[in-house]
C-alpha cells in the first residue's frame, strides 16, 4: 500500500508541475492582458487598415503606371 501511495504522490507532483508550467505559458501569451473590448477595437482598426490598403491597391492597379508581367 505504501508503494501505491508513493506512486500517487509522484503522479500528483508531476501534474502540479505541468499546471504551473501551463500557467506561466498562458500568462506570457501576447494579448492575454487585453480586454475583449480592446481586442474588438484592435480588430476593427486592422480591418479598416486592410480595407484602405485594398482600395489603394485597386486605385494603383487602375492607373496602369507600371507593367504587370504576364505569367
């Protein structure tokens, strides 16, 4: 019975160490300290940037100021 108790104790310690490692990993993840509202604002800003860049790209393509190689 004593050996089983030691085995259980060892497995519990290993599990405890894994949880500690995961907590450290999660706390070091980028954006973990950002609220959902801030994340939504950042997402909205990035979508606006993509929309603006796509509009500029279309504008520059329509100007035909440079040759687009045909493949």
